[in-house]
C-alpha cells in the first residue's frame, strides 16, 4: 500500500477543499461482493506491480456535502503522476491554476494548500481527514483507474455485458466505481468513470484524456 500526493495551488481554501474531494480524486459507494477476480482484473493488478511509471490527465466534477450540511460542487482538471511507490495528484481549477498538492510515500504524506504551511501525516487518509474533514481512497484509485480491484480487501466486480474482458463496476471499501466508457482503438484504458460513496456522500466524475 502507499500514500499519494496532491498539489493545491491558488484558489480559495474552500475551493481547494472541493477539488480535493473530487480528486481524488480522487472514491465510491457499493455494488457486489466477491474477491477481486475478473477478466481484466488480474492482468491489471500485475501490470500495476511491475510498472514503475504511470500518468493520467483529465477532468473532474465533484458533488459533496460540506461541514454545514450544504451540497457543494467542484470542477476542474487533474494530473496524476505515479512513480514507483509515490503518487502525485495535482488539482487545477477551470482556469488552469493549481489548487492542491499531496506528496505521498508508503511512510508519510504531505499536503500543500494555497498560502498555508505544508501538513504531514502517516498516510493520505489521515492527512485529508484532519485537514479537510473527509478522506479519499487514493490507494484504491491506483488500481481502480486500471481498472482493477485493489488487492488489499474484498471486492465485487461486474463485467461489461458488451465485452466480458472489461469491467463495468467495482464495489470495494464502501465505494462504487462505475466504468461508463473505454477509449476507442488504438488507445486503451478507461475513458470515463464515476466514483460514489454514500456515507458521507461523495460523487466524483472523472474523464481521462487519452
């Protein structure tokens, strides 16, 4: 398991909190129950363990309930860089300004927010919970973006009815990950996915640029 890193730039602190919720990218809420086995899952997990560099770029839209019980929305772009055991997730607002940064390793994580001193914790979940009041499953996202269940806990997978070698949905750790579209050949991988969690409510929509 490892921790991730987000980079928050020049947006209001509340806006940064929105984005972090999405980044997380960036989370999901529940469907099925089997150990992580599926047509494409084992290959993806193996690829993750052997590949040392991985990158994703795209857009996010997030809905969540803030500490006052109000529904909030956040939109922007994200940049995910994975190098060995380190993940860097950068969130940007629609104008291209960096909203947040987290540096993460198996031992610790650092979160940087605009005009604030960096914050550190033993792991990403603790860091985000303490700083923002919610935690995102960054470690799970490393696998879900493959797409594949994380190998650290039980999961239920649903194959794509149109192509059995692809996943349609993963239910794991209280999150439901729905795969809405895959890239057209010659590109490969996921194009659009939704992550949703019921408690506390968090809805994340991701579009990956190929």
